[in-house]
C-alpha cells in the first residue's frame, strides 16, 4: 500500500540532511578562507555561494542572483547558532570567535 505521508517524511529527512551538508561545506570553506576568519574583512554571501559551488547556470528566470536566496537562509541559521555573523556596514559575513 502506498503511504504518501511516510514517503513525504523520507523526502523531508533527505532535505534536512542536504541542508546539514551545505552548512558543513560553508563552515569548512569559511574556516579555510582567511577573509572569513573572525578577524577578517568578511565575504559577501554571493561570493560564498559561488566559491562553494552552489551556483547553477543562468536559466533566464532563475538567474544566479536569485539562486543565492537559499544560502541567505543558511547563513542566518548559522548566525542564529553563533557560528557566523554579518557585518552590516560591509554587508559581508565572517566567522564568530567561537565559530
């Protein structure tokens, strides 16, 4: 018998795993990129997005600057957990001292 609710839970679980892997990739990238260190100048979310390889090609309505939106949520989630912080004056992100 087809159990749609159970199937949807499997997709949600896989999606949650992908989000965790993306966060680990961003944290690894930032830890290994000097400008992203807590004493660095920071890096724009667009550059983090591109340098982590998250960008797709330009698909007309799905231009790269629209694609970065989900990374914004990822960075704010890391910020909420005390890993990264946004430098408002520069509109850049960097690790926290404990990140």
